[in-house]
C-alpha cells in the first residue's frame, strides 16, 4: 500500500496487468513489476502505466550487479542560429541535432552537482548498450516522478546546447516525449557504485536511498 503526499488516499500497490504485488521502498512514486516487467507511476491518485525497458548487463561482470531506476525520454532538439552564423552557433546546431534521448536518475542523489548525475552523463553520450523490454531484472522503483524528471531532461538538453554556444543567440525548438522507466545496471562495490560504461563512481553516501535499494533488490531476489 502507498499513500499520496497529502495522506488522504491509500493506493493498493498491485500490477494492473498481472495483479502481482509491486515492491516499494518508502519514498517510491513509480514501480517496476517483478512478475511481468511493466512499469507503473502514481498519477492523480491512481496507477498509470509507463513504458518500461531495461539494459542488459555487461558480459562477465566483475562485481555484483545492482540495477538502478532512470527516467528516459525521447527527444527532438533543433537550434537555429539567428543572424550571423558564428562557428559556435553551428556547433550548437549540430549538437542539438544529435540528441535523440535524455536520461534522468530516478533515485535520490545527495549533492548531484558535486558527485555527478549519471542521467546527465548518459544524455551527453549514450552508451552503446542493448535495451530490452519484458520481464527482465529485479529492479527498484523510482523516488522521482516522471513529471519532475521531464523538466530536468529539458534543462539537461538546453544546458548541453548552451555549452556549444550561448542559447540567447539561438532559436531553440525542443520536444521532450513521455517518460519511460528504465532499469540500468551498475557495479555494487560495497563502498560505492560504478558505471560499467563510463567507469564513473558514486560513493554510497551520495545515494540517499541506496540501503533501501539494496534491501528491495535482495528481497526481490530471495
């Protein structure tokens, strides 16, 4: 069972497709069904289905795998230089054209501007990973809503375009699609977690809910 923020309504956490129980940590607002792999988010007091996908783990992993939740968005971006086209303007235009998908970490990170945010890393340079749908891995739910993540995804894209040229001198057309709940693997090193593709690491202290994520994962795999 989960209560809305107002505390006025209690929602039964059962998959609307297979009727299996949806495992939830204390602050989860979206969930991935361990039975059928479908994703659900609490919206307006009811469970609404979100597209769900997962990334296959690296072959022959050297460390235990821990799946983390991410919101993923299809993106279409266009930057049109206004007036004289400086080289930086052209770089911004080409940069915008390359964006097809944005990612936002769906788990809580303490001081992300200091320790990093892998959703932004994946947005900047998407790894060449294998994505799949269906049952897939045992993965925790999301503590950040798809609505809030969508706003962050737009900021990530605009920020990346601005890195190439001042967006004040550009006309920007940006379309961020509907959220998809992805499960992406990382290595659990004990004192930290490591991205298998970028090799970036986060200390466990940077994840507000890493202990809860581990408990949920262990409970699902038991």
